[in-house]
C-alpha cells in the first residue's frame, strides 16, 4: 500500500468522524426542543448518543492510521538518509 494513500485515507476518516460527531451532537442538542419546527431533529437521544460514540471511535481509529503512516514514512526517510 502506498504511504500517501494510507495517510489520505486516515485524514478522510478523521474528517468524516468529526462531521458525524458534529451532526450527532447537534441532534442531541435539539432532541428535546419541540417549540419550533427548525429545532426538532426527529431523532431519539439514545440513537444520537450511540452515533456520537461510533463517530468518536471512527475518528480515533483513523487517527491511528495517520500515526502509523507517519511512523512508517519517518522510518523510510531514516533508512534513505
């Protein structure tokens, strides 16, 4: 596997995880508000909390991918020098 491909995949995963976590947090914040249609999310709080945990774990896993790619790239540079 190409190091830059792994690095790009890791960064993309981090961004997706952060976007998903932001959406879940927004759903949690608006779940109990029924005063105006704009504030209603239509989602169960427990479902949104579960999504938040899943997205957190996805971002953490992608962070490990980026760290591994960075370590591998560093080792390859050390070997070349």
